[in-house]
């Protein structure tokens, strides 16, 4: 397998292509476990529904964007139509914060399937 190393990728129209710099799919219930990841070294279970996603390689600054996703489940309360949401934001150059909510309230809940992608 070959490795290609470049500083910038651009289209033929000279538009820069931005790639995902870190991503993770993890189980946020019980003992937190990473299913698959790229540039994520570990997940810290801070409290119910609150996690820290720790990067293998730190970013140059905290000006990165986090995109989240969670799958509905019945293992931590509610039913399949239970409204859940996830919020992630840049924490430091070495980790992002990830929170999961059952609905529009401020309470937090653990979720079985959590996804995070980070772009910079």
C-alpha cells in the first residue's frame, strides 16, 4: 500500500478540497467503546450523556467543525420514536466535547451509537 502526502488538494477549478481530519463511531453506554475511528485515540466518559473525544494528533487550533450523529435505540430509555440529539464542539486542540440529549430539554442521556466527524 502506498501513502500520498500533500499539503493541499485542489480540484481542476482550483477549489480546495477539505477532508475529514478525525472521525469516530462509539458505544456511549456502559463501558464506552470505540467501534471504529480515524485520528481518535480514546473516548472519555465524563458523565451520563457527556463525553470527550480525544484526538491522536492534535489540531493547530480550535477552529474546527464537528458534525454529529446518533442512532435511536431502546437500551437507555424511550422508544424507537424517541427524539434524540447530539451536540459536539471544539474543546481544545487535543479533544472535542460530545453531549447527547433525549429531547429538547437540558437533561443528558447515554446513547448506544454515536458518530462524530471533524473537519478543519
